[in-house]
C-alpha cells in the first residue's frame, strides 16, 4: 500500500506514469515490478485537490526504501485488512510499506 503524491509533470505522458514515477521517487518502487490493475477514478481530496488513485499488485519480496526527503517510514498491511470480513483482523507487527 502506498500513497505517493505529486503533480503531473509536463513530461509525464499520463496520470499512470505520474503515479509510478512518484512511487519510484518516494519509496524506490521500480515501475516494472508493478502489475497495474487500474484506476479508482478521480476523487476530490479534503484539501480540494483532484486525485487519481491507482491500484496495482507488487510482489511481497520487493525491497522498498523511503526517500528521506519525502517520508519518514514505510508500513505494510495485508490486503485482507481492507476487506469487510478482514477489517477487524489485527495488523501484524512484522508488516511494514
């Protein structure tokens, strides 16, 4: 799970490219390691910014490294945490994205 953020650069061909570029800059995620499932559509943030979230699958063994200029730490949660039935499941202390 990653919430990279940033504006689309003039040189970015599309918003997917922007999302993958930002993820690489912020957490060291190689764009080639992401199996992109699709966009969740555009939403308005609480700060009134238009945001386009993307969903993708990343292998569990991918090493991520937070950029010290972008964020302080990474954490991981299992996908089941976001499902209705798994929402009450405890988060493993061994998880970290």
